[in-house]
């Protein structure tokens, strides 16, 4: 070939390439990205250059705007609609429905991978499931699988509704992955399976998008006091939707778990928004003690890789380490950490919408240092003021995700090998470390809670066996030579958060399931059962109660079983003629051979069929007995009409309360400020429950500033997702003094008010809890832990079914106190030692003859440690203080808890304290 023709050919190739790329890059899109990015330093190279596809519509083509355009946010339906379009036009993407939310919206997952990989997904899943359980394969087989399997990268978006950017960003990322010809993107598409949960909380997404268009889009400054979030996200759960990984109670969590188990993703990355400008998780520690060191190393390597990649593109303000700890295992991403994968998250700076705002970072501090300070973990901090746009947020998040996807593609074998190795490590530790196994006795005070515990363990895919000798089924056994051994140990043993930890924990620090559920779990050093007698539990475990004894009436020996109140409501509904009574004292029967304690339930007129149905449905053991003698004191159980109150500024815990009531079959109505103002509460309600709510007394009375009002939260044609689960024509202004007066009147006229945790302080401060004063426990630091409480008023029906001393779950809620002469109002105290002023004086007393020494032995209380699981600093300041108070108010009463017995559907052991208040409300107001 002649030189000239050779040159010509080269020129031709060059020209063609040039023309080809010039045609393919979407320069219009690029131009808008640049226009909407507020500073060239906030624009990484990796998010430019989307290509024009002839078959696949870009976000701009589909929506009419690029992603991150000012003033634009999309609903869940619109987002799924776009993915549907991508799936229809590209062989590299598919979308499948996973499940349905509480409000009926679909939850979909999107799978992005090359056309060839898409055809092998079932094989992929099988191989990953084998790696997840090293017992099923040899080392050689594992090696082969590692060589032929693609890592799965699971992206979770929009879990927290006002953190609005990630569901937008992932649409652009998906388009990029399936259309780009760039070698870096092709490498991801060909070597990784990208699973996307486009909108983890669709119910909340739609409420928030409506909120943005209804209210916040028109606001010019960010920090103007206007609420940035819709009052509700899901039907029940707000920000705690990222604290549901132990309970797995909400539809969105079940969907996340389902996707996890379907894929066994190698990496899971959850996209949040809060801190400036982007945080990539490792946490400060202390790290959860049961997490394999490999995972801890992977957190560091991957975070530093991503930070470095952003630095290489010149992005300021990226940091790692100084946020969150890495201790609590119940965040969404911990489904990955708990099951030997890698769970990570980003926090990108966000404006809770698509407005551009001048943001002030001056007061933002993390791990003690200003977010604008240069640190080893933040090499290039942002300026104290930043003009921040929605597109900036999209740029940062996307550049980070692309970096992490590239890391995963480049290190696929190592990551898969680590995943397999962690499973192996678990099994080996299970064989040689202690405990050897856990035994959960079959016969316990509330067998339905035993069944519940087993169900919860199995939701985590922890294997459970049952002793089965052929003749009878018996105790449950958790053998520990299984791939999720560490998780079983974490959930069933005590936590010990280091007292000297440099930073306060990010959340609860204890979760020992046995205590939380009131179920005895025995820790054994070795397995004493013959393996042949252990059968794997594969069907759902449900406890169906039994009926024993003989006689015409029915009795339930009460030990604070969870479902007794639900059973009582069911009986009242179906057989109103049945007389339901609660024993007010111990009844000894069957010629002294049997007895039932106070609090036990006695039914007159219950048919055998109905008794059987109740026993089975509610998992309660009933006993047939002969008629109770008239002399035994008992009260007719008058089931109350219950209202659960919520504010408009904090719906988190009332949501959990509603959820718990519904799960436990206890009917209620929702109440809010409008109901208080309307008054006449006694005609509609017997009991009002005020679940924990944040803020001060002033917040409670005034709620959202009325200068923003009227602020309707109503369903309209334009805002169809609003008005649920409760609605109002004006969210502002609170109940005011008029509403508070009606609440007080409700109690004075014979209502029972129950307040939980911080709400009890609010009741005391607003004068609804006569004689309850604030107690400042100086130096007390009490993050969510399990601690001992002691009964002070034996015989109080609030404590029916509970022993003299028992563990409860308690967080950092405020304490209250009563004067010494009023200590009768204290039903339950923390710890088992008396307050200082209650310690009996045993020195000489003038005017009284000296006592002979040794005549009277001081009654000593056994020294039971206060802390059961978790950590408490300066516990001496809380021991002896009141955990539950009963305060008479007029003809009614307030039962004030200084902890939350309805915490996140976790501490179910404590919930019967609330059920007791409801069952015995007439006794508590002194009516019976
Ligand atoms: Zn978040």
C-alpha cells in the first residue's frame, strides 16, 4: 500500500470516528447539565457526554427536561414509566414488579446488564446463592463460580422521601449504562449486574413530590423554618423506614429483603441526602462486633476509592469516616452487611426538591470538626457558603456511583471471593467458637412470642431447627455452623457498646431479641442434641393455643401475653353477651392445687367453640374451670374506645404506635389538634394515647408556625397523594391553649391519658400531669439499651402479668420525678435500688432511745446490674427514678411512661404495659 493511500485511510477513519462521536454525544443535554450546575468544580467529567440513541429515549426526550432541571421532580409512577420505556427499547434493561406498598403502589426493580448477561440471569442467581452458602459447594467449585459469575451491584434510591435526588439520578445513570459506547461504561455493563430499586418508598415519594409542588417549590430561601418534608411518608413509618431491618415490618423493607435474597448482591449502596457535599460511608466506629473484618476492610477500600475518583475529577467537598458509626444492624443496607455482602451508603447534599439555594455550611460539624475543615478524611472541603442546585446533587451522586461500579467491575473476583470467604468464616466460627448453639424452650409464658421470634429469625434466613423425637415436637435450636452465624449471635446475645467510645452512637445500641420479645433464649457452649433429632423448621411457625381442664367457664392465666387484649375485643365484637372479667386478686382453685394470679381473665358465657377459636387465633392457652366463687374480687373488663394522637410536626412514633395496635388487633381512631379543639372528647373516647413525639411543650401546643398557614394537607386533584393517613385543612397552629384545655377536661371528666417518653415531659410541662416535675439526670447518657426495672406498686393493674423486676428497653428520653410524699404515684422504677432520700436512716435519733446493734437486719435488695444489654453512662443518676407514673387528674388519670414501650415495633415485651392500661382503664381512673 502506498503511503498516500495509507494516510488517506487514516484520515478517513479519523473523520468517521469524529463524525460518529459528534453525532452520538448529546451536546444539547451536555449544555443543560453545564447550565444547571452552579460551578464548574461541581461538574465531573464522568457525568457528561450522554449519547443520543436512535432507539432508546433519553430522559430529556421522554420527560422534556434533563435530569436535575430546576423545578422538576417526578412521581413514582412517572419514574417507573420511564424505566418501562427503557425496558421496551433496550435489551440491556428489564423491570419486574417486586411487591405492593401499604397504600397499594407497586414496587419495581430494574435490572441493568448487557444483553448477553440478561439471558443468563437465572444462572447468575443460582451461582450467587451457592457462594452465599459454602456448605453446598467444594472450594474448587467455589473457585469456578467466582471465575464465571458477575458481581451484583444493588442500588437503592428514595428511601427517605425528602432526599429527592437519587430516584431522578438513577434514571440518567440507567440510560447512560444501556446506551454508552465509552469503554468505561461498557466495562460496567458487561461485567456487573446492576439491580436498581428506583423508588424504595413509593408512597412517600408521591407525597413528597406533591409537597414540593404544593409548597416548597415557591420558597426562595432554604432555612426559612418552613417544613421541607410531607408530614407522612409511608402509611406508618417516616424516617425510621431505615430502622426496620430487624423487624422487617413494612412493605418497603420486605421488598428490599426480597430483592436481596433474590440476588445475593455483592455490593449494596443506598443513596441518601444530608451532609455537604458528599459523604461516602465507612462510619467512625465502634463497628458492630459481629461483622466480619473483611467487610470492615471493604468499607474502607471502597469509600477511599470513590473519594479518590471524585478528587481526580476535581470535585471538592467529598468526605468519608466522620458520620455515623457502623454499630446498629437494622438499617436498610445492613441486610447486605448482615448477610456477608457489603452495605454502603452515600449522603449527598440536597435541597429537598429541585430549587437552587444559597446554603450555609458554617454550623455543620461532623465528628467534632467543621465540614469546611481540611482533614485526612476530607482532603478538599467546600467553602462555608455554597450555591447549590439539584443538578449539583445529581452530578455528585452519579459520579460516586459510577466510581463504585467501576471498582466493582475491576475487582469482581476479589469481591466475590470475599463474599464466599465470609460465609466460610461464619461456618467455621460456628463450629469452634462459643456459643455452640442457642436453645429456645418451647414452653414459655407467651408461646405466641416464641413463634414470633422464630419467624423473625427466619426472615433473616437464619436456620432454625426443632427437636423432633417423632413423638413430640419440642424446643427450637439455632445451630451455628451456618452462613449467617454472626447475625444469629448478634440478634440473640447481649450488646456491649464500648463506654469509652469517642463519639456518641448514631442510634440504638442494643437489640437482643430475647429481651425485646420477652422470650427466654438459652446460650449453650456446645450442642447437646443428637443431630438426628433436629428437624429444620421450614413451615411458618404459628402457635395455636390449647384448652385444658374441665368446667363450664374459661380462664386465662395472665402473664402479659401479647394478644389477650385483641382476644377480648374479638369476643366483645362477636359475643357481646360474654362477661369478660379480670381477677383483682389471686384465685386458688381445684382444691388448692391450681391458682390464677391477679390480672387473669375469667369469661362467663363463652361457648366451647368460641373458646377454641380464640385460643387458636390468638395463640392463648385457656383453661376450663368451674364457676369462680363470688368472694374472689374481680372487675368487669370494659374495653375502651381508644384514640391515638398525632401532631403535624412529628408523626414518626405515632406511626409505629398505629402499626403496633393494628398488628396486635387493638382498635383505635386517629386524633389530631382539630379533634382536641372540637372538644367533647369524652363522648367519643375513653382513653387517649399520646405516643412519643419530639419537641417541647411549646411545639406541642403550637405545632407548625401559623405564619405559614393555612397549610392544607388534603387530597385534591392536583395533590392526590395528600390527605392520608390523616388530613386537615390547616397543619399549622396546633391545638393551642383551647385544645389543651379540652384535653385536660377529657381527663378531669374521667378519661385516661397515656403518654409515652418525651410526651410525658410535655404533659408535665403543660400542666396535665399534676405533681410531675422535670428531673435533670446530670451526666446521664442512655442510648437505646435494655435495662432493669422494678415494680414499686405491687397490685397496680398496669403491671399485671409482670414479675417484680424485669428488663425494659429505654433510650435517651427525659426523666420526671415526684416529691417524696407523692412516691405512691411511681408504679415502676429504673434499677432495683431506692432513691437516696428513700434509704432508711439507721443512725442515732435524738429523743428516741438507741437501738441495740444487730437487732434489725436492714432489708437488702439483691444487687442486680442495671444494664442488661447496650451501654449507659452515669447510671447512678437514673437508678431509683420513675419509669411509669400514675397521676390522678380530676375523675381521670394520666399514666406517664418515661420510656417508650411502643418503640419501633421492637420492644414488644414492653407493649403489654400499654395493653394493661387499656384493659384496666376503669380501675386506673378509680371507677371500679
Ligand atoms: Zn436518609
